[in-house]
């Protein structure tokens, strides 16, 4: 009986039982639906086994949107709980679990997935490649991420969610203070999806360095590809630190080692240190692709080329280097001396310089441009002021002595939401709207999109600006309730209203996808935005081989040159194209990783060993497998191309 | 004869064995902590360089510049991380 007790929820509530029922019903509905419509084969052939970077990108995107709603539901519950003083909607433990999973889900499983989704879909197209360098590894990356995400998401119905914050600081996250399996879920889920992210990082560095179209030197790459390259370099250098920290944390919890304990020579703050050695570069992993997206969208809709291409590249390189030398600013109040804090204070403020350069470059790009207020452009325009406010409050937090006042208050919460939401979420919605016709061959409705923008931008401002005030008044973050006498009530109520605005905005986004899928015109041509970079030189939606003929590139805006300056993109004739075969191995291997993770969390060692053997068997099978891919012949290509053109 | 006997790789292999042997001495011989760690750090870096150059063929392809730049970038990041951690956790902790 003791064996099964571990799977029970330590703090059950009606909401959790309701979600158990909801999960069961959804699973049954999905299985029945797939069987009834005979879609199992389709699902397996077209999606589960695919190695096509475009389909993997779309799967990342769908997962990211799902996770956005999971994390968003957490956020709404948090705001509802704190909307009025001494609220009893949630108890303390439930609130702890919710802010923990909100952070983990939003950063690791929503934002990371969203940037990787767009990198997957766009970068090979922007550099004129057929796919990423290692298509099958790419599929493995996705499935590892997906299984990691699912593992964390079942925690709240089996065994209990992690509840020590998304930073999971020891000793709070240790066995003594977090006795449930929640933190094991955190460690293993992040470990598995982190593996996927690391593989993605290597894959994209190789792709960008080795597979660019002829003529595309590094300094002629589109800005989003540059951002992707720098991001992946940061991923490769930062993620191993998280891997090591998680492994040490897991051993502390399961094998009674003493890395982060307060006794027997352990250093509890070493976890915070290692976590932020990864964690600070991580925020630049999130923001740089967003910068890249804005650098694509702003020139397109301002009808001017990007101002200061070289300074954009240099500032990103400087940001990537500086991002590794600022992490101590996350724990200025730990107790280290003034010298240490001063050093990291200065490096922190230095980051504002390259970021400021980028902001000014975007402003100069728009200067005297003919701005079109499309949905992607609205998000880019909304990003600049809100992000700047979020950014300069970051500089305030970066002043070590002043940070003793702000640390761990709602002021900090306001700061990082006001950089991450306009930085990442706005960019992702903007990029999604911008590249949507590339993915699906029709455009999202502009009118609904604009309504969505105003709800999301207004909601963001209303939800987070009041936190600056309540934070300076002394409201600590992560407190599940407060007394009426504090006077925080009004600010939290305003935040709650803003959160509802955000929820309406995201609902409008989903409605827009539904509405446009049903009613939008499919007759939009290959270049609906009058865009500038190479990905628009192929068809909408993109055929599986991307470009029928490998393009010749002469500048970072090769497609614009082809339209306006008579540059010839496609010189050679049709040639046979070598394509990779689909494979079920990445999916199957990741399922074993899921089982491995689950068994590890509950210390079921026999299952752990069996699933590890299965994972090794998958790798061995792959090593001896002879798979030479297949060819699309020149005749097939010619036929497909003339059909694609005839349809237009 | 040169094609039949890959002198560079054999000597590289022998040298890497010697480095491993020297590192093992730290465990078997009686020496102070500081001396032992110094030997380990030096042999570890020599071993890594040797593997990278001789067996992983860094510097043999046309893009050796970007390979060396990324290796140096990695070393810089590693050193900054380790020194920064020591600074925050031990040296600067009062």
C-alpha cells in the first residue's frame, strides 16, 4: 500500500480532482476521435515520425501555445487569489505549486518552445537550405522537449507539483522542506527537455555555419538568422551548467549526497549560483530571437532597410558575452561583500548599452519610413516603449545597494514580466502572424489580430504597472495573501483586471486562428507582406523541399534585391534533391525517456534500468541502420513546381 | 613508409597515456593538495588540447579559424564562470 501512496496528491482539492477528470476525458476524446476518423496512420506518418524542419517547427508551436494556456491558467489563478486581501480561493501550498509551475511552464516549455519553433521553421528557409544539418536529431530534440513538458504537467495529478519556486532554491527544494516528489519532477523534466534544447543548439550552429546558400557570407545573413546563431551559441555554453546543477540536485534528493545541503560540507547557495550561471544567459536565449524577429518585421513594414546592420550584429555578440558575467545580480542580498556586488553591478549596467543600441537602430529604421500598421508591426511598436520601461527598471534592480530595497518584491515581478512579455510573447505573436502565411498558405485576420493586440498590450500594462507601486510599498512576491491594512488591495485588484485583459487577448488569438482557417482567402501569392528576406522567395505554404533550385544570394535582403534591383536568385536548372527519410526512432526513444524520467522520480529502479536499456537499444539500432534517404527527381520537381505556380 | 606509420597519431597516443599516468600519480603519491591540483589542472588542459588537435582534427580544415575562435570563446566563458563563482561564493564572501 505504501508503494501506491506515493502517487497520491499531498494536498488534494476540488480543482485538482476536476482537472484529473478533465485530463481523463480529453485523453479518451483524443483516442476515440483519432480512431473514429481513422487518423492514427496519418498522425504517425505525417507528424510523429517526421524529420521535416517545418513540421517540427509547427509541432513546437502548437505545444508552446498549449503550454501558454497551461501557464496562463496558473497566472489567472494567482491573480484571482491575490485580487482581494485575505482571500481563501487557494491555500498556501496550492498557491506555491501554481507560481512554481507558472514559472517553469512559461520559461522552459512555452517561451523556449516558441523561439525554437520559429527558429526551426524560419532559419533553414532564410539561409536557403533544404533542412537543418541533422534532421533526425531535430526530431529527437522536439520529442525530448515534449516528453519533458508532459512529465512536468502530469505532476499535479500524480504525486504533487513542485512548490519551491521556478528557481527551486535549496535548502527549500531539499528533501527536508519539500518532501513530496514535486521537486523530483522539476529536476527530471527539466533535465530531459534540456537535453533536447542542447541538441537543438548544436544542430542550429552547424546548420547556420555550414548550410548557407552560395553567396551568403556571415555578414549577409538575415538578422533573425544572426540572432539564431548567437542564441544557439549561448544555449551550447549555458545549458551544460543547468544539466550539472540538476544532476547534483537530483542526487541530493534521491541518493542523499550533500552538494546543496546545509550540513556535511554542502553549500546551499551553490545551487542559486549554478542556477543563475545558466539562468541569466537563458533570458538572453529568450530575448535575442525576439530581437531578430523585430529586426525582420520593422524593416518590412517601415519600407526601409535595417539601420545599422553591423552594429546590430556586434551588439548581439557583446550581449552574448556579457550575459555570462552578470549572474550574481540575481542574489545580491546573499551576503557576499561589496566588491563582488560592485563588479556584477557594473557588468549588469553595461548590458544596457548594446541593448540601447538596438533600440535606437529600430527607431532609426522607422525614421522617415512609410509605416504600415499591420498586426506584426503593432506588436513591434508596442514592444519598444514597454520593453524600455521593463529594461530601465532592470538597471534600477542592477544597482546592488538599491537592490536591497527591491529584492524579492513585486517590483522585481513587474520588471521581469515587462521585459519578457513584450520581449518574448509580443515577438512570438508578431512572428507567428508574420510567418503564418509561410506555414499554412493563408493570412490571419488583421481586424481580430488588432483587437487582440490592444487587449494584450493594455492587459500587460494594467497587470504589471501596479506591481511597481505595491512592490515599492513592500509587497513581497510569492505571498499567497496579505492583510487589508497593508493597502495592497487596490493594486492587486488592478493587476487582476489586467490579467483578465490578457486572457481575452489570448482567447482572441485562438479565435483568430479558428476564424482565419475557416474564412481566410487562400489566394495570397507567395509574398503577401512585400517582404525582404530569402524565405519569401519560395511558395506559400512551403513545399517539403523548400527551394526547387538553390538560391544565389548577394545581400542580407536577397529577395528584395531580386524584386527591385534585378538580382537573379535562381540561376541553375532543376536537379535531383536528396531528402531524409522519416523515422520513428526519435519518438520511440523519447517515450522511453518519459518512462525513465517517471520511474526515476518515484525511485522505481527496475523500470529505470529497463527504460535505460531501451534507450540504448534505440541508439544502437540507429548506429547500425542503413538509411540513405530518397530523391526527388528533376522531373517530379518540375511537375510539382508548375502545379504550384499554376494554382496561383 | 610515412603512409604506413602514422607517427603523429602514435606519438599523440603515447603522450596522452603519459599524461594520464602523471595525473594518476596524484592519487598514488603522497603530495600536498596544492601541488596535486596544480598537476591535475596542467595535465587536464594538456590532455584536452592534445585530443582536440591530434584526434579531433582541429586546425586541419579550411574553417580552422572559426573552430579556434569557438574553442577560445568556450575557455573564456568557462574561466569567467569558475572565477566568478569562486569570487561570489568564497573569496568575496564576508
